[in-house]
């Protein structure tokens, strides 16, 4: 397991933007392929890494998303889903992550092998219960609705999340904003809000500030995934602040997807200095060969954030976390104060 800058391990951390599907260990992919007779381009971890990891800046976000095919095909059973989640919690515990929200797209992740969503959720809940007990973490699950799967999939995912809102703390609308316009998805997103689910939406990652503005005006989400291009329009920055929206920022991911030209140009600290509530996250740590220690290194050593400022980002994550108040209070009082 990679462990960028272990000096950051001693810092208790929050993470509220990480995709389960982008967090599968390479060796686990190989184990699953052997057990379920799946074809892979290589069966040695060092060789398979060349096919399932993004090491260098790509042309655009869509190019990076193409790397997910092998990950998707690896999700073969509820037991595999449980293993993937458990291993993610193990890897996160090594970095001292104590408040942890994990998102997954049931229609995207489970349809390849025609898995039962409820059975997969049971596996996720078993992994969560074990991790919360062994690692002293507070963990929550967010259901993603993937725009590329269409409005009907969004309706199906939202309805499923509402039925399981005891275990699903929120929904996320993800995928290409340009190819799948927001208005097609507004009605089910608002239905989720009305049912008491929290809402986060991917926007402003590789799209201009005008997309962020539209998201806020049409859905008024609790949080925004990425949102970094809001920096291009100070009126949109002010709109984010007026609506008290927290941004889930993923610096290395934004560089690899070419959403920022260089890592030194990433606007994390600029947004922080403007008074936006930003948080630091890893997005897809296995695909992007990163982890939260690496994101802290970037924030501190490359972007110039002080450790006190990074600690404030943790507070922003805690305050904006969808995890029930009593559950998140326990870890906050124990590890962050």
C-alpha cells in the first residue's frame, strides 16, 4: 500500500469525497479475476498497474474516466463489494482518517454483473460495521446517480436511496456536465432533498463557473464536488458563500484530469483565502495513485496552506458531513479537539 509522506499520518483526517469504484487495490482486481475467470491485460500487479492507474496528466476528464472499465468489471458479487469496501477502510485507517464518507454509483457499479442492489448494500453495511468497530471511524455512504446512465437511472437511484435512507446519507449527481445537461435531473434531485437526503453535485471540475451557478440556482445543493472553476467568477464565489455550500476539493485528481494546467495553479488556497469552505479529498485514490497524505502534502508544500488552515478544512468537512450528528460528534470530540 502506497503511503505518501507518512509524516502526515499523525494528523486525524476527514474525507468526504472518495469513490468506492476508484479505490480497488490492484492485487484485489487480480484476485477477483482469478476467482471469477475474468480476462485482464496482465495478472501481475506491477504490469496491471499500467492499465488501471493514471500516473501522468491526461488530455481531459473523459480520458481518465476510460480507465474505469476494468474496475467496473471487477465488481462481481456482494461479497466482492464487501471486500472492496473493507480494504478501502483499512487503507484509510492507515492514514488516520476518522470521519469518512464513501460514494458509489449502484446503477453503474452493479449493473455489469447484474447484481442485486440491496444485497450489495448489505455487504457495504457489514464492512462499515466492522471498520467502525476496529478503526474507531464514523462512516457514511452516498449513492451516486451517473448522468451518463440517463434520467431514468437517476429516478431509480434516488428512489432506492430514499427507501434506504437509514443507511444512505445522501445522493450525488456525477458524470459529464456538458454531455448530460442538469435540467434533465433536477426533479429527482429535488425529490431526494424533499425526502430528507443530503445532496452533493459534481460541477465546476472541468466546466466554467457558469455551470456552478446553474447548479446552485436549480438545486441549491448542500455541497459541491470539485467546484474549482468557480474561482473564474467572483460573483459565483460569493453565491457559494451566500448559500453556505462546502466544496469537496481533490487537487491531484484535478491536475491529472487536466482540469488545472499545473498543480501549482490549483485554486484550493485561493478559494480558502476568499472565505469559501473547502475540504481536501483524494477522489479515486487507486486509479489516480494518490491518497489523503499526498493531498495534504500538495496543500501544504505545493499550494502553501498552513497546517492550521488544513485543520480548518477538516472542521469544514465535519460541519458539512452528511453523517448523523451524534455519530460524527463522537469522533470529532475524540480525535480533532
